[in-house]
């Protein structure tokens, strides 16, 4: 986030926008000239008019709407994630683009700048107030090649199909039939797809023979689709009376919240793996492996400082850990320092379990960590949506994730 000392003059919106764009380019997130130009030209502050300029141009999400219990349900996404997905989309001048999830209209504005006067963007949202806001924001920015439609984004918008590109800025549990059907031949779908449990990736899909096949993916988590056939409902389970340890569960997981009410008060069981990571190396592929192989996948367990101070939880990261459950048991990932290699720090992955039979659960989780490290750590992962039923072969690193309409195949190759 941009910060200013008391004796420095405030930067203008143009200066802050230039600084944000420079940051995204320097980090290698923005790589394409037309996407860079869009970020330099489109004023994000016009799409989040109720926040200070510095917040509008910080590389953070701006949450714009909550539901009745205070859960955020709409936001202007983090610019880094917006840029990453626009690079995945690879929209070209003259393209027709469909977006599911209008939000503030900012993403549609960027795409409108990318496709130019000969292109067009159709964006959909489920709430009238969001649609009205996006329309007003786009008008304020002088953008006239975007239509904002009130409707269920899961249904797409057949009236102006086919589209050269379809992008979802909301998470879904499976690729929606309408999105695939409304793509033009040789079109591209980019969507945040929740694969299993907390494992979610923004995946590029293109048609290839008898399947939709991935052309790349990036780790990304978005708010879920709401009120439609693509709903991806989730709930929060509280694990401590102080409410400082919580776990987010998903519709494809079975969790008995009552059975886990005091699970962290039970003795801990530790299982260490002898699997090491260097600093700043992502755990995303290990997480995906565990999500595919564990009976109850993975959940995101958020931990506040007060719980760590009590010594009740030793999470992997500052925010918390990935965890799994089984009946009355819970197990989560953790780290401890390992011997350095060539003077560089290393950390060993471990598992901490709580509950009456959590020692077995922790050992099972640790064994899957070892399996991934020994056989799959160096492999590439791709995703398919085949026309015909796919064959599960977990021993070869091939998993089939069941879905109502479009089962997803995850392949380590």
C-alpha cells in the first residue's frame, strides 16, 4: 500500500495510478502492453468512489457489499489478481467478452479498454444495486462499450453470444454449461474454479478435440456465485469459545461443528515429514495434492494472535493453516526450522492433530505429504473437462472430481 509521510504533499489519482501500474509491471504481473495501457488509463477511483484515493490505488481488494450477517459478498478485486486474470484471458482488439460478476464495473472497464471501440463487453450481476452502481461508474468513466445486465451469471447471456472470451470474477464449483456453450469456436474461458475443499485456481480452458483442456492456471480465491445454479455455498465453523480460531468449510465436505467445539483443548499429536521448503516457495501444489487425496480435502483455518499466544495453535503461516477433519478429529499443517542448505534457510512440514484418534489422521496426512514430495513434486499439473467419463487412477496422479454436469480431471504428468 502507498504510504505518505506527514510532510509530503498528497499524490494525485494520476500519480497513484501510475505508481500502481509500475508496481504491477515491475513484479511481472502485467506483461502485455495493451493491459498496461488499460491500467494506466482506467481510473480505479471512479469505481470505488467512497474510499480514499490511497486505498483506491493500493494493491488490495476493496470490499463494497456485505450480507445481513456481515459476510463480504462483493468487492473490487485486488489489482494484482485482476491483472493476472486479464493476462490469462488474452483478450484482443475487436473481441466480444462476457463477464460473470460485474461488481463495481472496474474489471469490465479494463476489458473495454483492451478490446477497444470495435470490441464489446457484457457483464452480469445478480443484485440490482450492484448493476446500478456498475452502470453509474462506467458512465462516470466515459466508457460506452459495456452492457451491464441484471441476471444470474451462471446462465451467461445468450442474447449477444457467441463470445470470443468468457471470464468469471466469482468462484464456481464447476464450469457452467452456459459459459462453455456461449463461447465461439477457438474461444477461451478463464474462471476461478474451486476444485476440492479450499483448493481453488484460476484456470484457462480452451476446446481441444473431445475435451476442454487447461492452458495454464494460477492460485486464486474469489467470492462464490450466489442465488443461481452455480452456487458454491460455504460456512464458517468456530473452534474456540473465544472465536479466534475459525474454519471455512465447503459444500463438498462433511464437518460436524458440534463435535469439533473443543477439539483444540485435547492433547496434540505431532507428525513430522522430513519434507523441506525454502523460504518464499509456494505450497499451492502440495495443498492441491492433499485436497485431492484426503478424505475430507482441505479447509482454511484462520488463527488470530490471541490463540497463538495461548499456545493453543501453532499454525503454518501468520494467517493460519490448511486443515482437515474426520469425525471428532482435526489435523493441520505446520512448520519448524530445518538445517539450512548452502546457507539458505529451510523449513520442515509437519502435521498437528487434535482429537481422540487424531494421531492416525495426522500420520495419514503426513504420509501424503511424503508421497507428493517423493513422486509428484516435480510434475506439472493440468486440468481437463472431458466429454466422456474419465478414469480415476490416483496411483498415477490422476483424480476425477465429481460434479453434477462437468466432472473435472486433475492430472499430475
